[in-house]
C-alpha cells in the first residue's frame, strides 16, 4: 500500500492495531483516529499519524478529517474498525459509534478522496450481522446488520466515483488482548479449534490480509461485498454441531 493515504478509524487496539503495524512496516501513510493511542503509536510508528477523536462527538471528528487531509493529503482508503465497548447506554452508544459515525465519515470522507478511481472503503462488520450471539447485546447485532446494508448502499452510490465499498465479517478471533483469556481457557480454545472447519481460531492477521486484498488492485472489480472470515464456522449446521458435542461429551445439560 506504498504511497497510499489510508485513514483508519479505531485501529488503536485489537485487529486494527495489527493492520496499522503492518502498514507502517510497508511504508504506507496512515492517519489513525481513536481515543487512546496504542503504546507503539505513542512511541512513534513510522508513517502513522495519530489524531485523538471521540466518535460520540461527530462534529469534531469531521473537523479532524479535514485536518487529516491538510496534513497528509487526500485519502485513498478508508477503513473502519471501531467497536463500542462501554457497559452503559449500549443502544444509543452502539448505534452512534457503529452506524452514525460510519455514515457521517463516509459522507465527509468521499469528498476528500484523491479521485484516482482506485479508492476504497472497508468496514469491519461481524458474523453477528447474520447470526445471533446471545452474549452480545441486541444493539451489536442491529448495528452490524445495518453496516452490511450501508456497505451495499454506498457501493452503488459511490461506484461511479471510483470508490469501492466492501465489508469483512469475522467470527471469534484471537487478538493480543484476548490471548491470555484463551491461555487460561485452553479447553474452550481447543473446542473452538475442533468445531471450526479449518481447525484453528481466526487471527487479527487474517482480517488484515483480507483488508489489504480489498484495498488492492486485485480487488478492482469487487464492490458491495461481504467477506466472512471465520474458517467456515458459520457454515456448520447447528444440529450436526449439537450431535458432535453430544458424541464427544462436550455438552453439559444441567
Ligand atoms: N474480536 C472479535 O472476536 C471480533 C469478532 C467479530 C467482529 N469483530 C469486529 O472487528 C472490529 C475490531 O474488533 P476488536 O475486538 O479488534 O476491537 P477493539 O479491540 O475493541 O477495538 C475497538 C476500537 O474502536 C475504537 N473506539 C471505540 N469507541 C470509540 C470512540 N468512542 N471513539 C473513537 N474510537 C473508539 C477503539 O479506540 P480507542 O479505545 O482508542 O478509542 C479501538 O481502537 C470491530 O468492528 C468488531 O465488531 C471483532
């Protein structure tokens, strides 16, 4: 992604942080927006410019987008990783951080794309846009399915301007922040590995790979699509999964 100017929303932790590191290694120009810079960004990652923003305050974010362009040039790619993580107010908060912020930034950002005809937007969604993960609130599911439709909407609207819009939907993933959890819960990790058709958990690097592909000219005829990155987990039928867990004594019925 050399010589491109990539704006990343919410790449200060988790899977976004991995992509930011990788882009820095590849000498890309990155403008990173979030509230808390990661330790490596604080210590200076080459090519990465951090802009503190709170996506709850959208008018400030739009001012920051203008500053990003003034400092680092017009945008070639726009990538959304943000995830609402507060315990309180999760209906309004989730819709604001996931849906409203994405819509407002896309609408402002497309005005400041470089017009090369090779621009793209990638939104990180979730398999929860289709399936129900009962440990997550309803707001997360609604926001993710809304993002999927938003991607299709903007793909149609922005195609004539040479802007492709796609999304990536992970399922359960191992990231730096959750590694210790899965070290402590080794049985759970092994169980996930067993039921995932590719027999391993997803990694932040898997998401970064797909985003790099979607932002490359190898994807130049792909727009409005969702790529599910889950090792095939969402394809497994619930009844055969239940049968497998039953057969292998993994199912506890209390
Ligand atoms: N982890 C998984 O297993 C998994 C599974 C399926 C889908 N996903 C999706 O993948 C994406 C990344 O997930 P993740 O777990 O890697 O995320 P994460 O570690 O929770 O990171 C979320 C990012 O959102 C930013 N953010 C949150 N609230 C913000 C606010 N008010 N203003 C500005 N930035 C804000 C955070 O930045 P600051 O803290 O710096 O503000 C952070 O960089 C999300 O869209 C998530 O839904 C993840």
